C-alpha cells in the first residue's frame, strides 16, 4: 500500500471514531447497484444500524400518519440523510413529526438534478396532495467544474468516467452494441449501413472555456428539470419549491471544533480537491443568482438555506462539508417548515 493510501485510510479510521455512523454509509456506497435510467442507486433492503432501505433502494422514513397527504422531499445525499445516526433523524422523518404530511424520502446519493427528477418519475407516485420540495444544488455545480463530457441534453453525472470506460471495455461494448442495434434496425425497417459515432469521454484538460460551457449546459439542464418539477406539481394541483442546500463553502459559518477536525481529516483523505472547493466558493453568488432566475422563470419558489443564521452558529452541524449531523438535519427541517410554510 502506498504512503498516500495509508494516509487516506488512517484519516477515514480517525473520522469513524468521531462519527461512527459513517461506517454504515461507506458500506452502503460500496454496495450501490447499477440500475436502468438512474445509472446507479442505493442497494435494496439494507438493514444497517444507521440506515435502512426498502425493496427499491429508497431510504425508509419514520412517523408516517395514516391518511395524511403525501409530500415529496427530492434531492441528493443530504435528502437521503448521509451522516444521520438513524432513519428517524433524516429531514423527511423529522418533517413527518412536525407537519401534517407524510414525506417520502426521494434522495439519491451523488445524484444530479436530472437523476433526481427521473427518480421522482420512476416512483410512479399516483397521488401527491402535499408539496414537492427539491433540496439540491451542490452536485450540479460540483460536477460542472470537473473534467469530462457535459451535454445540454444528457448533462453529466458522477462515476461517468467509470461507466464510459466499462462500456467501452465490456463484453457488450460500443461496437457490439452498435452492431446489435443496427442489425435490429435493418431487420425492422430495411435500413442500410449507418455510420456509428464514436462514444468516448474527453480526456482534454478542463480549461476556463470548457468550464464556462459546462456551467452553461448545466444551467440549461437544471431549467429543464425545474420545468418538469413544476409540471408534476401542476398535474397534482400542489406546489413545487427549490431549496439551495446548505454547503460549508457557501455558509458563513463559525466552525465547531469537531467540524474543524473532520474537515482536516477529509482533506487528508481526498487530496487535490481544494481547487474545486475554492471554485465552488467563488461561484456561489453567481450560481445563486442564476438558480433564482431559473426558479422565477419556471414558477418554483426559491429558498437559499445558506443565508440562515441558524446554520452559521458555532454548533456542530456538519459531518463533512455537505452532509449534516442529527442537529444539522433538525435545523434544516425547522427552516423548511418556516420558510416554506409547511
């Protein structure tokens, strides 16, 4: 094992002494499944000390009330509740306890806004008579700052490089798949030869120009996803809101001693991510303005939790720069109730 790998492992072990529940989330990540449409999702029927999932991989919520209206909390890993010590301390479960609705946890670990919208679509929820809340934003911007292809139609997702390399090298790779598709097309419609486009991810450096293009494409994709969210809300005669999730580079927070120690260990584990963190902080104001404008055009209510004084106090609210402690999730749940009049 290299010195760097040993250092990373030691950092993880030290982190687990401070936040032992993270062992369960690490195991959950190792067991993620490749699934249609979403690309990847949580393993099904998991029963760990800190987290459980149902037959489809959705995180279970507690405190459901018989006959109560159904509301959806949609988003990424913060909605899923990475860092929570139990299913009962996730945002959706806390909202079950403090509002009149039954909240479904539609959180997808490392999801972008398109995967979040697809997850909501795939759930095929027949009756949504409570609000739809999208608590998200960090993954879209982070992924746009990373190298790799980014399309105005398909966007980009985490683990994309792994997926593309596996598709190129798998037994049913691009060439075999293309031959199968073209053979079926010819049999059905009598088509002749069709030239196949190369499907390879770019290895070029992520320059300032390519970052600008990725950022613009990301906003285009996000606006489309917001339009879908609003369409679903109108179909069910309910409301839809976008909440920009709390993220330490965006919160003017006085750090707790445990947060300082955890972030230090995190930086040892993931060396080389400081550039992206700096860019995330620098882009916060522009990104917020752009998201707010998109929400105005699509009719979604916009809330920025990074401005909340409750999240800027020197309390221990974060287990890492994105995910929260039980106290952090409780604070977010209270803010959602207040700011969205839930």
